[in-house]
């Protein structure tokens, strides 16, 4: 391979979250784990709401000052134009702030109430749709993909579980040179799911199903087709009706093309035909589809972090059954130490959720069950910093402050296979 491939990544980790959030600041209070047990909490585009959990107080001033200084240092060092950060805990307070600029051309400030592209966080929604349909007995996780989609290499051996868990052995279509050239030569072009699969299926399988972990966006394109076949709906409609609406996420959507509601930040990428940094806000994201095309907001992702990690909706009803949620959170090891990947979800040293990276934008939405704490990071660039995704650099710096026993650190993938 001569390039790193268009990124729609990544996955990784499941460990039991223990201990408490601690903020080592003189005069600052610790973010302790809240009580658990029977009394513990479970958990057209209108004007955007303020991304705060109504009535929740802010973190203490010393903690806020430390976080402010840390985020400002990281965005300067890593060359991040703008960032929005949200931290929410049930007892110790919240931290919701924006830094830098949303548009480098006019200096428009970054804001916490903007729409953003969330890349591979889309996978958590696609897999949730699949799990709901499994709950309805319309399919089983150990059914093979050839029952639903024709022409898949090893299709009579690859299961839905292996696709959701990144253990299919199918080549990642975004690593194909022809795909890279087709997209970057015309970022406005539209791709069909079958065209995406064709880029993958011209390559031999990498290994036999279930042998090992290998992150492949091809898996999620196939699962998008499965959701459509089982539900009888377009996948964007299914996700809206059965996931976003029940969760109260009215500012999230799966676009079918270049749709990107206003207001949004401009997104800066060097994954271009020239290799120079360009604005990717207007790109047609049909190429990412159910692997990474979704749009959301800081406040909606605050809701989603807990919902996807627990399987429980904000109103207390279940998003998926406890039995199926348990299977989702069963995460065999990956090649990355301390990282496991379940069914479209990771747990990095206790933080459960997913990140996303696609041209111009990166995101991180994670939940720490032991402290019932949520962290959401949104930035408007995907240009690596010293070989690491800038969202990971920022997430690591923040969690070193708020959860030193659970530091989010997800090493970057190699530049090529």
C-alpha cells in the first residue's frame, strides 16, 4: 500500500471499570464514583440546545482551570483548529467548553452547539440496529452473512457476530488504492454499498473467519445491508425511528449524501489527492455509509454514551435486552495491549464506547461505568500528531486528569498493512 487509506476508524478495549475518578488538584474536589445499588441512577433540524444536563452544576473552579490549560496546550501542540469537550458526572458536576476556531478562513469561534461528523461512531448505531433485530428473533448473531448478502468471500462461514466484532478476515475497502483515488479525485461523487463492497471483494481474504481481530469498514457496510433486509426499512430510517427517537437524540442523522445541517464547523484534512490540507465539510459521505457517515452533536452524544454502554434508554426502558447487551460487551483481546473489542464497541481501560475519524473530523464518545461518567470530544481535523490521532491525544490528556486509573490511550494503526 502506498497510502494510509481513508480513515474510518477505530476500535479497541474491554476491561472492568473499577476505582474512582480523581482530580489531583490542590483545593479541587475528587470526582468520586457515585453510589451503586438499587437506588443508583440508570440511566427538519430545530435550533440546537445548549449541551448541558439541565440543573447539573459545573466542576469546581480549580478542576476547570486545569482542564482549560490542558486542552489549550494540546490543541496548540497538535495543531487542532477547534475542539468541543464535554464531561458529565451525576454527582460532581459537568464541564462543557469549546476552544479554538470552527472556520480558519474567518476565525469563527468553535462552539459547543454545532453539528459534526462522527465517523466510526456510526458503527455503534449500526450494530445497535442489528442487535435490536436479533432481539426480535429476525436473525441470530451466529447466522452466516450468505443468508442475507450474496457474493461475500467466505460468506458461508462468516457470521454476523464476526462482522460486528471485526473478526471476519474481509479486506477493508477504504485501504484499496482504487477507492482512495476515486474518492479524493472527486469528493462529491456518490458511492453505492455494492460499489464499496466491490473494492473490498477484489482482494483475497486476510485470514479465515474468527482467527483474529482486524478492523475493517467492509464489515459494517454488510451489516447495514442486513439491517435493511431484516427490517424492510432504509437503514437511515430504521436508525432514526428505533434508536435516535427513543433516545431523544433529535439532532443526529445518517445522511445519504453530502447533507450536513447548519451550524457546523469546517473540517480540515490532508487525506486529499494533493496531500495538502483542505476543507472536507462539503464532501459526500455516502462512501462511509453505515461504517461512518453519521452526523451528531455534543449533547446528543452525551445521551448516547451512557445508552450504548448500558443498553438502557434515558427513560429507563431498554435499547437492547440485557442478554444481548452482555454479548455486545464481551470483548476478546485485540493486538493492542489492554484493548478488547466487542460487538461494535470498545473499552479502553474501563472507558466503553467508540471513536471516529474521517476526513476533516474526529470524535470520541465514551462512558466509565464505575463513576457513571461521560466524556465526549469533538474536533475539526483528522491530521495526525506525531503518528497519533489528535482526538486520542486530547482524550488521553483529559483522562489523565479526571481518571488517572483509567487513561484513554488507543495507539494509532500502522500507516499501511
